[in-house]
């Protein structure tokens, strides 16, 4: 499939032997967790790593459900912390498959927090994009069903995920080429 925004054909999106698609809602999920004293950092707020673990767990559950089996985290990027999370907060980690390739899926995650002592709506405290690869019993990548966006919001997320995918591939390729060039010039770092 060719990305209409960039005109780039992504090898992950070849049409041959395509497996039946699954709608976004089929795997979308929310993981909820109450923060306790053991989740804090030296400042007394919740450690970013604790949030990242919840993000990875929620995204992993979504990727496993979408792909119908095990999936491993390949990358986590654009992890953003918008507000501190505190002990007693009820944190909701909302995740959905934004985009699928051949064996990889981009999962978008939004982190919301309900303050234990305020009757206000849950506030967004973070977000992240993760790439998961579906793997077989030997840990080798396996095909995933294409995700079928259902709403205009899903469509926007799909298109934005394609942009991120294009940039990830371009960045990896550029860094690889630079390293190969430096090695060819005999630069040993
Ligand atoms: C019904 C069942 C329900 C089950 C319900 C389960 C629920 C349970 C919930 C618990 C949820 C816990 C979730 C924790 C999840 C972990 O903690 S997993 C542990 C941490 N992660 C790992 O150990 C992964 C280690 N890395 C690897 O094994 C390999 O590098 C990988 C990721 C499999 C990739 O292998 P590879 O040989 O490089 O394969 P390659 O064909 O090049 O890449 C495969 C795809 O990944 C993409 N990719 C590879 N590297 C990257 C990267 N760095 N960035 C972006 N994309 C990448 C490629 O572009 C390619 O995409 P496609 O073009 O196929 O779409």
C-alpha cells in the first residue's frame, strides 16, 4: 500500500496473502491501577518508570489481543509525562492499535489520572506510542491482521502512525548509513 501523504510504499503493507482485518475496537483496552507508596520516587510523586511499566502492560495486552498471540515491545517512543501522578491516584491506561504493518503494530496509549481527593473528571497525565512485534513460539516475527480504523479519530491516528513509521524507518536508515560510512573510512569509535 502506498501512503497517500508521502507517496512512499511501505514493504510492511504488501497486499499479498493478506489475513482478515480486525476493527480497532476488538482489542482496545483500559488498565486501571491505584498508586501506592511503593510506586514513588525520591520526590514523593509516582516514578515515571512505574507509569512506563503500566503503559507497556496495557499496550502488550492490546497487541496480544489484536494479533491473537504473543507480542513483544520493539520500541517505545514519545513517552510524555504531562502532570505528576500521586499516591492514591487511580490511573487508567487506555490503549489501542493505531496502525499495523506486516508483523508490527503501533499501539497508542493515553494515561489518565483521577485524584483520590477531588471530584473532578480524570485528567490526562501522559501518552506514548509503542511498536510491538507479534512473534511465534521461536520469537520470530509473524504476520498480524490489518487493523480496520472505525471512526474519524481512528483514521487520524492511523495516518499519524504512518508518518511516525516513515520517520522511524528513515532515521534508522540514515544512522545505519552514517555508521557504515564512518566504518568504511576507518573511523573506530
Ligand atoms: C489471544 C492471546 C492474547 C494474549 C494476551 C497477552 C496479554 C499479556 C499482557 C502482558 C503484556 C506485557 C507486555 C510486555 C512486553 C514485553 O516486555 S516484551 C520484552 C521486551 N522486548 C523484547 O524483548 C523484544 C526483543 N526484540 C526482538 O525480539 C526483536 O528485535 C523483534 C522486536 C522481534 C524484531 O525482530 P527482527 O528480527 O528485527 O525482525 P524484523 O522483521 O526486522 O522486524 C519485525 C517488525 O518489527 C519492526 N521493528 C523492529 N524493530 C523495530 C524498532 N526498533 N522500532 C520500530 N519497529 C521495529 C519492523 O519494522 C518489522 O515491522 P513489519 O515491517 O513487519 O511490520
